[in-house]
C-alpha cells in the first residue's frame, strides 16, 4: 500500500510547500495522460483498453483534482462563455428531437470542460506549457506515422475519417513550424523540420481536398508570422518539392477536381452545398435557438420535404461543415458564444498586447534589474503556434463537422493558460517592463494590430 506523506509541521512552511508542489504535479500528470488518451487514443491501438473508459475517468479525475487544489477559477472569459454554452445545451436536452444524442453531446462537452479546467489550472508556467506542447507534438507524430501507414486514416473514433484526420494535421503543422522558429540549436531545428515534413506528408496521404485548402490557409499564416520570411519561403518550397515527388498522380488528379463542374454538380462538393442549403433553411426556421446539439441529422429529413440528392435521401446525414452545424443546431445563441470564444482566444494569444494591458495596471516599483524578456519571447512563440492551430482548425472545418471534437476546446485551454502564465509573469516585474518588452522583442514576434 502506498504511504501517504503528511507535512512535518515542525519544519515550517517549507514542508507544506513541498506537499502542495507534489499535489500540483499530480494534476499536471493527469493533464498529460488525458492528452494521450483523448488525442493519441491508445485504446484504438490496443482494443482491450476500451473495456475501461480511461478518457472519461481521467477527465473526471482532473475535475476532482482542480477542486481539491483550491485553485479552481472561473474568472476567465472563455470559462464563463463555456459555462453559458453548457447551460444552453443542458436546456436543450428535454426538448430536442433526439434526446439521446443531445444528452450524449452535452456529456462529451462537459468532459472536455473538465479537461479544459485541468489545463487552465495546472499548466501554470512557461516550462509546463513547453512540456505540454512537446507531449502534444509527440502524440501527433505517432498519429501522423500511423496515418501514412493506413492510407490517410486516423486511429479511430473522431479521428477515423481521413478528412477529420487531415484537419488534425493542419492543426499540428503550425505548432511544429513555430517550435522550429524558436529552436536554439541545430538538433532541435532538424527535429522540428522533420516533424513538419511528417505532418505535411500525412496530410497528403489523406487525399483530402478540404485538407489541402486548409493547408494553404495554414501556410499563408505561418509565412505571414515567420521571423525570416525568405528562409521560411525556402523551407516551404522544399516541402512543396517533397510533396511533388512523393505524392502520387492520383492525389493531384483529386486536388485538381476541386474546380471541376462535375464535382460541384454531382460530386461530394455539390452534395455538401445542397446539404448546407437545407441547413440554412433549418436555421431560418429556428434562428435564435436552433434545433439542439446533435440534431441536424434528425431534422434534415423533415426539411428535405421529399427532395433528394441524386435520387437519394440525405436523412441522417451530418452537415459536413462546422459552420452549418453551429448555425442550425445552436442558432444565434451558439454563434455568439462560439464567435466570442474565437475572438477572446485571438486576443489572448497576442502576447505583447496582453503584457501592455497587464503592466499598465501594475503599481510603481523600483527598477532594480534589467528584465530578461526570454519568457515573453517564448510566450509569443506559443501564442503564434496556438493561433496557427486554430486557423488550421477553422479553415479545414469549413468542409467537415468538427464542432464537437476536442481540438478547438483544448486549443482554447492552451490560449487561456498562456494568457494566465504571461499575465502572472508580467505582474511580477518592475515598472517599465512593458516598455522594454515593446522595444526589445523582435519585430517579427510582435502581434499584428487588431483591425
């Protein structure tokens, strides 16, 4: 039996601090395990693991750890918005056409909320943020290699479909890119470039046309925020050359079919546009509250009104778009909450602006030492990586139903954790810190102004 070690009160506060440190480490380890089971999905590699709902147990354990830590905070705007969204979903459960799917999605989103709270609470330093991102990259590397070995398909669950898997690779690409930008030695640079190549090639293996369009958006974002645009352009050309050599002709034939009339009139693109039209009608009939989470497939049959697509009914079909899932299922209430989340996430990843806002409220202190801005430089790097991942998610999700996948919600947790750790660091510094950060952080690392 494991022994419980209690603090020796005769040793003063130092002993109690060590115990608190161990408790917080447990919470952080739970975060890493939750990340592995939610994204890495070892239960799909080893099916016997499915007998135990590890992901659910870990998320609940995280929530308990957050409450036990005494550090639970619901002050962040994203947290308040998420509580509002969960409350809205809970109200929908008894009124939705399909109550079962409404309650199951409410349960999933509640578990993601527990995961989110764990990250916000226990990823409380730049060092922990770095470790979490490395773990995240490691998990996605395993996913990428597995995807290349299985014709672009993921391990299973929400990552099983090649389009969904392609979305996840588009989230991983900017993270690897900006970690490469911040690498300080050749070994690390080669590692991140290698990961970048693996993520790109795994995306190509999916043959996803939506994934390709998302990749273009991610590439433009990475170049725009790159520190050395010429070197980044050369890196992009090298990756493009690798793709042109490794990708089979079938891949280019499929990508070139994006603009073909046949694709728009008879293919999957035309079917999506037709489905979105039905979703728009659904939204117009239920503009404020929608039809309830998870209920698009059950409502579309009624709205078809005898219409068919290529002689086939689309009853039971997903919207195949984040936005045409959000609009008809959650209405303007959901749109406003989700839109506010996106905006606040953007704001929280703009590190210099956050430092300026924080430091302006700090009381005057004696400037006793020159402030090193390494922490701010790293935080800015992480902010660019997190925002880039969100760009990849939002762009690729135009063509797939990813609203209730964990990707966005966990990236939001990283944005909040980044904001909290950066704000805490800035508040601990002497007066004048914000001015020095504004002048000493390299221009390429400064966030673009909000338009």
